[in-house]
C-alpha cells in the first residue's frame, strides 16, 4: 500500500472539514485548525469503526467519507466534552 501525497492532502482536508462541522454541531465552536484536523482524522477512524461494527458498508467517495468522519468526530467531541466538563 503506497502513501500518495494527494491522498494525505485529501485526508487532511477531510479531517479539517469533519472536525469543524463536528465542533459546530456539538460544542458550538471549533478547536482551532490543528485541533479540528486531529479530531476530524480521529473521527474518521472512529466513524469507520462504528459503521463497520454495525455492518454498514458501501459509503464511498468524498461525501460518504465526510459523513462517516463527521459522525465519528461528533462522537469524539461529545466524549471529550463529557470528560472536560
């Protein structure tokens, strides 16, 4: 499996969008650029795990990946807010 620069850039952009959207949906604020990327990327992993555990497959492409990442990132933001508050 080769790591292509375009793929890394796409995942960073996806992570930034997912983290920002999740921050707006759950906390009403973002976590800064790097925080949004980190939460979005972690959310993509969490969302992928959640969806695969539920047996939901087939969401592909940018929009499907963004939806999964936002759901995972929102779950992560809720957990972080519960822990920190």
